[in-house]
C-alpha cells in the first residue's frame, strides 16, 4: 500500500476570503485615489444621485402636498391658541388677585365703594422707561381712553393718562421730576404742593412750625379717597424758617403689574 506524502491544499475559510477581498478592495481604492484622484468622487456622486432624487421626491410629496400643509397649519394654530388661552388664564388670575388686594386696601383706608375703576395691565414701568412713566395695554378693552384720566392703584393716586396711541396708553406719574400736585397733609390738614423728584419721590418745603412726622400721609386734593404720598423724612434746622419734607408713593412703582383707571 502506497502512502500519498504530498501536502494537501488548505481550505480557505469564508472569513479569510472576506479579509482577502477587503484588502484587495482597499488596495484598489487607494491605487485609484492615487493615480485617478477624480475617479472616486465622480463614481460616488453617480451612485448617490438616484438616492438624492428619490429623497427629494418623497420630501416633496409630504411638504408640497396641500393636505399636509393644511395639517401643519392647523397644528400651529392649535399651539398658538393654547398659548393664548394660558396667557389669558394667567392674566385673569392676576386680575382676581389684584381685585382682592384692592378690596382689602379700600377697607383699610375707607375708600368709598361706589368709585368705579377698570384694570389695565402695565407693559412698561419706570425701570424700563425714562422718567416716571407707565405704559398700559388697552388690547382687551373696548373703553375709549383720553388724556387727563386718572390712574390709581387701590387707594393710591398714581398719575394721569398723558397720551393714547393705538392699543397703548402712556401714563405720567405725579412723581415725575418737576411735576407739581396739590394735596392735603394729614392729620394736620395743611394744604401742600408736592414737587415730583422722580422714582416715586416728592419733596415739599413747609413752615418750621407745621406739624408733620414720618409716616404722615398726603391725600389727593381733588379726591380725598386717594393717597398721594407718605412722609419718609423731615429735615429741619433752627436757623431755617422752612423744613424740607421728603415723601414717596406708598407703592413700589417699579413692580406694578396692573393699575386702575377711574371712570
């Protein structure tokens, strides 16, 4: 019996074949890129071009179709309506809170309940505008405003409408620099003329023998139901015939969210 001593050929496994093909393709690609640098980009674009056309066709079906456009527009309108409803709900809640605060304030200061007012949201405050000026929004009201109407907050007299333009109205506060407003000092009931100094502040010079203390109030001379300012400090000297009284609006004008228009 003869033995076959010849070496049997090794079988090439699938993994080894795959590696050989991969290496061969890699060598071919490198060679083509080296000797023909423009060949691969042109081939890649030729292969990709049909896919790009198909993508544009499919996208066009969805985005250029009137049905899908209409559905997208409806979704945007629904989102806008939901946001508007939320804004109105918050505004109504703030209005209710402010009304409750105002009612309590009226009871404390004894303001007559028959005085009718309308609430308006403040969109620009003195911190955002020069001088003591407010801008109120008239969008959700059908009432006609005109220059000279009084603006208050609870029992506090703030100022008057200075100008109406479209859906907005500008309010000039009594504390505007250089503006003079007549009032009555309580409890002495002395008539005074407050001079605005800006920032919600006033100053007035009174005879030295006038009775005035920190915390005293000055009411509006046109309507005693409203307070103009409260005394913050009194500066006097035995050598001077007058004393300087500094006052301020008893409300932070830089944080006003709503004000009231006296009808």
